[in-house]
C-alpha cells in the first residue's frame, strides 16, 4: 500500500510570495521509493496523497526586523510608524541594527517629507532629536544607550514591542502540495500535513505526516531608486500614462546582471542566508525590481535558458515587452543546456518594433582567429585559452515615439542596442580585450551601414581604466598599458590595431561631467573622480568595484537622467547580495536618453 516515508522543506524560512513545495518521499505498493505526486485525480491502486497547509494561529505573532527579517523586531521608528508607506521599514531588532542603518533610513524620512510638505517640521524634530531624548524614550536596559554618531543626529525610537502568551489554533490556508505564503502569514509558523487517503471512502490510512516551518517573514524590498536628471532640464520629467518618470521624446535603458541560479551557490556566497539565495525568493524579487523600473529597453545578463523561457519572457510579456535571447555556447559547459545562461534583451512593444537581431559568438570568432593567425602546433592551446562561451546579443530597434520631432529626411529612427557578458577570469586580460575589440568591430560594421545611435550595455568583468574600458571610451589602448603585457598568443599585436571609430561615452560619467546643482553633489560622491565611473556596481564579501556599464554614441544620443547609485555606507555585505532586499551581487544601471537631431547624411 502507498505510504509516506519522509517530508522535507527546501527552504528553512518561508517568505511572503515565494512558493513552498515540500519534498515528499513515498513508498509505492511495490515497495519502491518515489517522489512523484499521487493526486486524487490519479490514485495508485486505490490510494492517493491528501495535502493540507495550516497557519499556527496564536497571539504570539512576531514582528520581523525590516533589516534582518529573520530576527524579531524589538524597536519601531516613531516617524515611520505614523506613515503607512513606511511602516514595513520601521521595525528593527536592536538599537545597533538601527544605528548601523541610520544613514540609509534617514533618506526614507527625507523622501516622506518631500512628498508631504506639511510634515517637514515634524521631520526636523525627529531628525534633530538628541541622544538624551532618545534614551528617555527607551525602556529597560536600553535606557542608558547613547545612539548618537558622527554622521548626523541620533534617531528617535519608542519603547520595546512586547509579547503576550496564549493558546494556539490551526487555520487551514491551503489544500495543495504547493503553498505561497501571504502577508497574513507573517510572524506565524506554518504546518504542512500529508496523509494517505482511500480513493473511494476518502478516509485516512494511518497517521498524517507533518512538518513545521520557521516563522513566515515578509519579502524584503529595496527602497526605490530615483531617476536623477543630469542635463539641467525639467527636474524630474513628467509621468506618462503608466506612471513612468520620463521626458517627452526620451527612452530608458536598463542593464542588469541578475546572477544565475547556478552561480548563486552557498559556497560562493556563504555570507548570505540560504533563503536569500533561493531561486523562488530571488525570482520574485528580481521580477518586482525589473518591472518596477518600467524601462523601455531591458538588457539582462546571466539569464538561464530555462528561466528565460519559463519565467522572464512570459512574465515581462504581461507588461508589454517583447523578448529576444542569446544563450552562451556550450563547448566548455556540460550537462543540461537548460541551465546555461545568456543575455536577454526586452523592449516595450508600444515604444519600439524589432528590425534585426545579430548573435555574436566569440567562440566562432576564436576559431576563425586561430585558423588565420595561429600555427597548427599551437591551435589547441590557443582554442583552450580563447574558447570561453561568451556571447553578445545585438538588436536593432525602430522607435515608435509619437512625440518625436519629425525628421525632415523622413528616415526611420533606428537604435542599435548591444548586450554582452564578457569573460570573468581576471587572469585572461588578453581574452577580455580581444572579446571587447571583436564586439566593437562588429558594431562598426553596423554603424557603417546606417546612421544609427548605439548603446553598448553589459557586464564587462573589467575595471575602469583597464585596457577593455580604455578601448571602449578612448577608442584605443595606450601601447604602454600594463594589460597588454598579457598576450601569450600574440593576438593583440600590433597594438595599433586596437582601435574603433565609435564615439562611445559611459552614461554614468554624466554625474561627473555635468555642472553643479540639481542635487548632483551627493551622487558625485558615489563616483570615482579618476575614472568618471561609479565606485561600484558589483558587491561581494571580497570584492567591491565596477564591472557593469552603459555606453552610448555621444554624437547621436544625449543623457537625460540616470538611476541613482547605491551608497557604500548603506551596504550590508555580511547579510546578502549586498543585502536581503537585493537579489544579485550586481546593481541595476538605468539611463534615460534622447535622440539628437541628425546632422550626418
């Protein structure tokens, strides 16, 4: 007869919005173990598995810390508690937790006051409160704490959150094997029950097998990042019909390495809580973040093939996006090709139409190069070094902007968008430079055939000032650049060939190049003045630096605004990627552009 051997939950902590699908091991009537479901609609020799999910309801509901959601909150910010939009961010597990996050938390107060001018006096009172007022507001052992710091006034907190003892009640919340926790479950334990039932009588056979979860936590969400104008135009543009902040005739481009599930291993990110690394959580968070940017063009890197077809393409289709994809080649990788990642480019159908797609496979270019330049005895060595499966996806789009000024020539407004992920191995400096040079020569051919603005987006796995970065923004590489010393195959010689004619500029350099004012100074502090690039776009325990870029042709496009950068002081590298509210070790970059009037014919 059918029987249950073992139950197991894949995630130690349930999160609102993330599916819970237990592992159920059963023994079939023939005594063999199996994990296949046996639903009531397809019983096995007259028996099936019945599932139930319960919320263990009691008056012991626990409020979670908004910074460390696995910890119980003990303090609440008075200012945030009085504003519905900020309540979820108001809870903290300790005074230290709050003071560590104060620089970031204070911006929530500032934005709330900016959106509601009559609260400015109250904001000033809370933000200027001294440590004496704070200490008096805390109870018990916390009353002697001094939370002042050198970075600004001390935060204001009320008394502790208290708990009461009481009984328990099981409330049925689901009748399927899979359950998705809701906001009503936050703070409560869930109970999963599986029992064998008779298909005719519906009676249970034996005792139910059960398992309890940890307390459900809310899904952390990042504080909104604003588009910051950089050209002195209308401060924040205007809201279009679906709420996007955008100037007339402009378009936005997002570039984001979302960190593939196969790369998000606990070995590489041991400092992250397992629930923050789990794909169900990251999938939900990534979709919410990407859709929330409402970009007209979205360039994603490290998108697994199965995730593209099963999740990103259909989900973004619901929001009006058409999808294009190029998977990495698999000469090196083995196993299931569905787990191989690649580059995905999405564009809003109401803003653009698809004209042409080019797939760039650096492996094919490597084979052609070795055939032409490498002696037969060195070809195997050359291919082992050059064949790394990296690719680029180039898409030509036609703009459908109803508010674009009419072009007197009557030509269509085309835009070329390149999306790439360059080789990650830092010791292969020659391979990185060769891949970037190969991509640029391909883009030059497209530019020669059409008067077309170009955008080059992606994870280049190279720091500002490196040879690939210099090639991109300077159009050449200094012959004395130290990166050129790594060239065992001689593929970079002569160095004078490492050039291109595209007038590329890094979009985020606008934060440094533009004039003062418009609140740009705080964003300049997040830029490296020596390279005119962000201080970081990639954050792990052992690395903080810039690998991600959006480049554009400065003779055809103008930067209108940029998505604000993160502040290094606000990172919590000891908890997640860089914190549980973010779902990748990279941060998203987004720029708003306007096409310049054509001057070349």
